[in-house]
C-alpha cells in the first residue's frame, strides 16, 4: 500500500516502527505503575484509569493532573485540569510541526489518526528514523499505535501493582523522560551535529525554567533553538 | 460555574483528552498552511534536537544530584553502546544508587 506516490506506507514499515519502540516498553510499564498508584490513591476507578491512559495518553500530563485530582469537581476545576494538560503537552504542537516536512505528501486521513495517538517515544523513534534517511509513513503509524497500546496495557498492572511502587522517586522514575530523551538525542546529534540549536535551546530552557512556573521552558527553549537555526544562515546557503 | 458535577472524573478526563488531541494535530496542521521557505525548513529540521535539549537540560538539573549524574551516564552509555535499553537501565541504576545514598 502507498499513502501517496512519494511516501511509502508499508506493513514492513509498521513492523519496523513497532520494533524501534520496544526499548521504551519497560519504561512505559514502570511509569504506568507510578501513575496507576497515583490514580488508585486519588480514587479513580480501574475503568477511569484505563480510559485516561487510552484517550489522554500523555504520561507527564496525567501525572501532573493526578497530583491535583479531586473528589468533587466543578467546571472551574475541569478547566484548570485541561489548562495544565495543555501546558504540559504543548510540546506536541512542536513535535507535530517537526513531522510536516516528512509527512506533508501523506493523505490527511492517514496522518491525523496516527498523530492522535502520538507519544514522545513514537515521535522520537520516528524522527530519528527520518533523520537517518527513512521515509516510510508506516514507521510513524506503527510506532504510535504500538506505544499507544503499550500505554493502555501498562495501566492494567499499573493500577493493581502500583502500590508496590509507592516511591517512584527512589528509582529515579521522575527522571524517566530525561533518560529516554537523552538516549534518543545522542544518535541524532551524532549524525546531524546540530550543536548550535542544542546549545541555544538548552540555555534558554534552563533560564526560563527558573523564571517561569510550570512547563513553559520546553516551548520557550525549543522555539529559541529552532529560530536560531532558521536565522543563522549556514555557509553556502542562499 | 461553581455547581458540583456529577461524574466529574469523566469530564476532567475528557477535557484533558480533547485539549491534548488538539495539540497533537494542531502543530502539524498549522505548518501545512504556511509556505515552507528554506528558513522555515531549517527551523523545523532543528526542532527535534531543540525539543530534546529544552526538555532534558532543565529537568536533569532540577532532578538534583541523581539527575546531574544519571543524565550524563545515559548519554555516555548511549554514545558508547548505541542501545537505548542499556542506556535506560544505566540511568535508572545510577539514579537509584545516588538517591539510595541519600542525595
């Protein structure tokens, strides 16, 4: 099958995408246990906890939202929790934007459903595959759906066994996103050598993280790094 | 606006889901509606590295000694081995060790 005449969409690609994400599975289950424990503690039913994994499917925002979870809700509280989710998940706007140059020719009916369940792991694996010259849309679809299903599955033992991981901090599970992102960043840097945007983004993000509350530093740093790359014309470019 | 909601849990989960979905498709959608100049393309190409750096650095610094040590351990393991699973295990081991020492 072909999504367009320029970007392939193959079953082999789907399988490759899923395989690329296998290394994330243990981390997802650990994080799932940490969030499951919190969900159980905050009075979510097993069904609600699974539903949240399935339709929100963004671990960091789920964790922050569960921290402020309550027994009684008003519309204001619902709005507040949605606002927090928006702030923590703002990075998805940028991840989506970064996929456009690759996936532009792919039909919307294929791209948007895959983007709907995009996670950091799937994005990281796909963008690395693309940075290494791969173009099969199946890799994005496969990695996204695979990790989406993984995250839902992780909710099952997570909710029931979560009590065993009462202190995720002790195992550095609060740093899991640092570890997975660093592990993905290294090979991309090795290949692209984009040290200038890296430095600009990192410095701005660190500064903003001390100046502004919440998760604004991710968007601020990332945009600064991208702007630096856009306006710093490399030698030989028009 | 201040009345108590029946099924508040479900409204909250649904609201989070809708907002997150809009963000997931929004960036991709917007970039398709502006002309892709050479400059914009260079910016987009740098975006992945920029997002990684902007997330990793502050979170590692704020993670305390465990973050300062485990972050570089992950980077070094990944650089030398090229295996994510190994890098992840090294990171968790290093962080557990540092935190276990009481830092």
